[in-house]
C-alpha cells in the first residue's frame, strides 16, 4: 500500500521506517518549506498547488501533525481514505474543543475558562486562583506545541504581560495542577474498532519540551492503568478513530488522573516503543491505517527515551551504553530543536537508572531526571 503522510518531519520519517518492512511506500506532503524526512518521495507544497500530484501517488493518507488547515484536510478526505479522520484534527486543533469533549465524556480536567481579552484573563485568574491565589496557566486556543503560546500567571496582576506575551485573540485559562507527575496513555484503534493500549509512560519536560519518557513504570497500579485506558477508549470510540491516539494526563497527589490534552498521532512520549515494545507505535499506526491486525503492545524490557535537543553531544560514547539505541532525524543543530532521541532498554530499574545517568552526562543541557518512583 502506498501511504501519503501530511507533514514531512521526524514522525513521518519514523512511520516510513516502520512501514517499509510491511511493504508500504511513502509520499510526504510538506507545507512548511523545510521537510526533514529523507525517505520516500516528498511533494513540496507551500502554496497548496500540488495536492493532485500528491494524491495521485497514494492509496490512503495519514498525518504526523495536526496543525494543518482544516480545508486542506477535508479536501484530502473527500478524495482518499484519511485516517484518523478530519474530525479528530478539528477537535485536537482547538484546546476548547478538546476540553469540551473530555468533559462530555466524563473525563476529568482542571477547571478552566475561555477568555478573549486581558481584562477577562485577569478576571479568570482571580476566579480560578481563588482565595489561596493558586497560579493559572494561560494557553493560546490554537497552534500551541512544545509549551509555546503559554504563560503561567501567579497573580491576576500579571494578566496584561501574559496577554501581550502570548499574542493570541483567544486563550484558555486553566488552574495550575499541582501534579505528582505527567503521564501519557497511547492507544491504537483499528478500522474494525479493535483497540490496544500501551503501558502508561511518565514524562519529564524541560523548558516546555519533552526530555524523558519512561515505560513501563514500577508505580503504576493496574487500577491506574485501567482508568487511563477507559478514558482513551471513550475518546477513540467517540471519534470513530483509526490509528494512534495520545492522551496527556496529570496524576494528582490523591491519585486521580486529569486529562491535559490529546494528540491525534504518534507521539514523542511513545518513541520508547521502537525498542521497548513488541510492536512500535509507528508500526501499529500503519497497521491500523491499512486495516490489518494490530500488534502486541507488551513491553520487551524497561525503557527510557531521552530526547537529544539542540546539540548532538558525544554520540559514539552514548552508543557504548548497553541497551542504547539511537534514532537521529538528520537535522542541523539549533537551540531547542529536537535532533533525535536515544532509547535505553534494561532488565531492571537499577540498571536503567544507571544508563540514564550515563546518557545524561553525555547530552548537553540534559537536566537531572527525577522519576517519581525514585
Ligand atoms: N494546567 C496546568 N497545570 C500545570 N502544568 C501545566 C498545565 N498545563 C500545562 N502544564 C505544563 O505545560 C506543559 C505543556 O502544556 P500542554 O498543554 O501539554 O501544551 P503543549 O501543546 O505545548 O504540549 C505540560 O506538559 C505541563 O508540564
Ligand atoms: Mg503537551
């Protein structure tokens, strides 16, 4: 099957790497002007003039990026099978739509308000902050990623600065969640509605960018895993979803899970599955999209994924670590840019943490990782 991918970055490239053994071939549609995928065929289309040329070469279409013009996505869907469908993109492009869907399905979220001026932002911060003056997080309704388009307000007096800094006409304002940790649940739904779930991963961010993901975890009870699976299953069914869906959650001190956001695609917090699960998220996404049985999501060891950000560091020393697997994206070094990741796989948490520590010392700017079970 010839698979078209909207977007031509590292996620698309890793899908293609997983799809070649399945006999798939890939055509990418790049609207950014700077594709990094270096496999298959890339159709450059900044002016939305080459859609025909792209569609002629593919049997079905998926995407690696949800911040695409909905008109483009709908034009694709009118002519080729598109998985996940455009409804998933429509919802995931807008934080208000996402939160409304979570709430409609009974999936708990932090308290929030929608605002469209600095004055409303100040009022929402005062109301949500309450007497204890809990901080709030303001986020642009659309287009945000990697912590961009966000500001934390400690008091309502910071509203004007935050409003100007974000520079977006509509914001969502959320109570700041005093979480124990951030986790993600990744699940895959096939065309026949079969669903498989990966074990929850614990995620650590630095400067808004994911740095570490670890899975499976020693301190995830069966009950917690089941609750997260229940939430994502409802989302998958409500959207009649096909492919990989990622749900980011906060775990609170009293052991509850609050949904933060979701992504209708393979996700950085699922890269550990390339070396740490029987079937990677990329392969399972492609299996779902082309309507063949999904693969086992069982872990093959204990894995920590570390993003390589900004500078490569000493990669050959990194490969000396037992159980280290390197995945580079072929990008030039630039501050804050995701250049690749390393998956460290081990048989015990003790070994895994020792490997993480060794890798961290070799990766410029990598912060200390405080996993919540330590
Ligand atoms: N309500 C919140 N309370 C506490 N921290 C938050 C809240 N919302 C976001 N964050 C922090 O900011 C990070 C990025 O926010 P997120 O909503 O996931 O946006 P992005 O699209 O940039 O990933 C989260 O991973 C989390 O660390
Ligand atoms: Mg996020």
